C-alpha cells in the first residue's frame, strides 16, 4: 500500500502536468517519480516540451513552505548560498506565462 506522503507527491505531480497541458505544453510524468523511466536523471519528475527546449521539473510538496521562501508582497524571491548561483522563486503559472514570450514558444 502506498504511503500518504507518496500519494500526496504523486497527486501533486499529476496536478503540475495538468497545469502545463492547460497552458498548451506537452508534459510527461516519470513513472514512480523516477526520471530514469523517461530517460532523464532520477531526480526529474516531469519533462515538459516548451517548443524551444525540454523543461525538466522536480516537484516538492510540503505541509509548510519556510517563511523566507514565500513571496509575500513580492512577485519573485531571489536567493543564493555563499559563492553559489542565484535562484528565483515565482508562482508556477507566472513562469508559464513568461515562457510564452520566448521565441519559438508555443502559442496558447
């Protein structure tokens, strides 16, 4: 029997695939949350074809997001560790909207 945590993760991955498809992108979920089942590294849960590249997505769903990672009144949170690359957090549907403005991205 599948654990509640695994069921929650699988449900979230399916939700993300459905959102990608609603925006007009082709998306495939890795069987068992293991990217190797679709020819990707193990930590890739979903591959989406954006029309210009393959977007590799790892999905994480938690009971609570740390406060320092929440958007609050901002549109984007940018962070990095010392001497490392910067990363950005934004709402997923905002990211999908931004992808529309990249040349050769699919029209939706």
